[in-house]
C-alpha cells in the first residue's frame, strides 16, 4: 500500500465512507497497530484544524460584508477619532509641559523686555527724588491763573516737600533738591493749630542735599523748646520712623535701618526700609526714642522698600560750617535734649507733629512777569 | 395596576429571552441571518470599549470578529452551554483579547476602562489560547511548506475546490496527478505542523 493509498483510506474512514469488510479491516488494523492508530489520530487532528480554518475564512468573509453596514459607527468626529484620542492620551503630559514652558518663556521674555526698557530710561538716574510734582494741580491752576494772581499775587505751587524745625528761633531743615529752584516757599502745619509761614532759603548745600530755611514772617514768634535732639550715629537694624507730608495730611511711616550706606554705597546716607512717597523729601528720621538720626531724601526706583536718609552727623557738620563761615544775626541752635525718649509712639508723635511742616514751593514763572 | 405592569415586564423579559434563545439556536445551526443580527447588534459596544482603551477602529473590528468567531465555534459544539447574555460573552472575550494584546505591545498601564459587566475568563476556560496555538502553528507550517503545496492544500481543504478544478487551475495534466501531489504535500505539512505544535505543547 502506497502512502497515497493509505492516506486516501484514512480520509475515507474519517469522512465515514468506509463500509463492510473495508471498515472492519481498518478498525482491526487500528487495534493491532498503535502506530497506525496514532497516525489516524494525527490525520484527524490535522483535518479538523484545516476545517476550522476553512470555517473561519468563510465567517470572516461574511462578517466583512456585515461590517460595511456598520461604517456609520466609525468615530469620525475629529477629537473623538482614535488616532487623535490616542495621541492626546499618550502625549498629554508632554504637551502640558511644553505648553507651560512656552507660557513661562513668553512671560519671561516680556518681563525682560520691560526691564530692559526701564534700564534704558534710568541708566543715569536710578533714584527718584522725593519731591512731589503736582502736575494736575498745575493744570487746574493754569486755568485759574489770572484770578489767582489778582487775588493772591502768588505763583502756582510747583511741588511740595517736608521740612522740620532744627532751631527754635526759626530755622527749618529740608532737602536741597526740594528748594533749589524755589521762588516763594510756604511752610504749613495744620496739626494742633494752623501755622503758615513764608520761608526763605537761608543756606543750601548740593553735596549733602541739605538746605536750611529761615522763617521770614511777621507773625512768627518762635517755637517752644524742641522735644528732640540729634543722634549722630545709628546702628544697623534699629527701628526708625518718620513723619512727613506726602499728601495734605501728615503721614507716619515705620521701618528699620537696613544698610549703613546709601545709594550705590554712598556713606552720606543710610538705607532704610521705610515706605516713602514723593513729598517725603526733607522728612526727619527718628529712632525709637525720638532722637533725630537723619533726613529722608530719596528712594530706589527699581527696588521696593529701599529708601535713603542723610545721616544726622552731616546735619551737624553743615550747621557747624554755617556757624563758622556765615555771619548771621540769629544763631542756629541745635536742640540738645530729647524730651520724649520714654514716651510711647502716639505720644511722641503728638509732640513731634507740630515741628514738622509741609513745604509748598512756588517757582518763578513768566506769567507773573507779563502781568 | 402594579400587577398589570409586572405582568407586562415579565412578558417583555420573556420576549427578550425568547428572541436571544431563538438567535442562539439559529446560530447553533449555522444560520447566517442570525449571525448578521448578532454581529450588527453588539459591535458599537465593543468599538466604544476598544477606542476608550487606546485602540483604533481597526483594532475593534479585528477583535470583534475574533470574538464572534469564538462564539460561533462554541455554539457549534453540541456540549457547549452559553451561561450569560451574548453581549456579555462577546464583551468578555474582547476584553480578554485586548488585555493580552496591550500587554504584548507593552501599552498596558494596569487599568482598563469598562462599560459592561463581564466574565473574568481566567485560566483559558474557553480554550482560546489553545485554539490560537493550533491555528498559529498551522499558519506557520503552511508558510514553511511553500508553493505550490500551500495553494494546493488550501484550495482543497480550506476552500473546498474539487481535485478536477485544482488540476486545471494549477496546470496538472489530470486530477490523479494533482491528487498524488496533494498527498505528498500533506505528508510534509503533517511533519512541519507537528514539529511546531509539539514545541508549543512543551
């Protein structure tokens, strides 16, 4: 029996096509020869798999036909499409990080550009003097000029600053820059009682940015004894406070001495962490006990919370030099005794506030000349 | 009133069960209309499941067809008893197959989003893997067999062409010649297949 004949015989048996003696012979052979039985088993197995393959192929063809009707279920909405969804799911984290970096970069660039612009504007002047320009007042007043001049014979206020008494017989101290172009200056205090005096610049020193004003007013009858004294050196970290006129009313500000030197290492000044505003120029700086330790003159425009005050020892030096170089009728007598050292702050302020003045500075203008 | 509603509900349930039972018995007899109804009825749920779990339309189609084939083959076996709804069966099979495929691709992140209740199908209780091994071994053996044996055997055993048609198609002088050739091929296929399949069994 050839191999082909044997296989045909097996296939016939498996298909159930053997009959009679032939079937008997086959079954006897299977019983007697285990190898043959094994071969039949294997053949059966193989044909079963092939039949299964055939069935699957047919089923698939059928199902592919059915599937054509199901195309409407394809998710073709753009954001719902599996490719988009998978991409989004897979790369969501990356995209989020990239987006944040992009946003931060954009903000960073904008910030830098802004800073560069500021630098350009301020390359020569990092600080701003603290006199208060009254632009809108100027404008309003220019409308009223004719009237004002007729009634008062005064020029419009150019800016305001602060000054304080350093000698009870009628001398005030303020900043040089606050009064350098002044034509007419009024010193005003509206605390316990209204005091309004016309003052003249008595002495000004550009180097220390200090100016001494003299009250030249017929109504002035001298101050009471000054409650504070000078203290020439103050220590780092000391608590300090100031009283000034950044607006129409007196304003209290508190902070510490944050550096022994001032702007760009200027040894003339302290750096202080007192909130200051235009109008603070010329304001006195007191220590905790009410000793006068400096004069506020300017602040850092790029750095928040950094202001500067001229040290008290330069006030003394200035007054001393005036005494030796100028001939004056009324000597400047610096106060010698601090009377408020043991008081609490509100009481200290009550004593101090009457010695601090708002300066209203008028410049010489062409308009008056025309009139 | 509530009695009436209950009776309606019972009737509806019965109708549903009845129709599913009808479909199953039709499928058992290889009815292609029943196959079509089932195929179209349950695809959307599977598409949704696959797409929500990192798959594409094509993945859903492949998997779903595989699951339907498994259902069909199971129902054709007389001793097989379907113990759940058709939908649950298909969903469970697709879920298992998809889990396996995700693991193979290394895209499995430990959690699938589920939308239906499903059978856990652990321990290959449906013989899915065994089947895959058989058919996989056969596909490989067929590849290794090469032409013209492969086409000859597939035409005869899988596509069911007659020896006469095959002889004409493949250019043999007569059917006997083709038959002779076919048996030679079958011997080789047998050898190749059992080499592969036994290796899998180990």
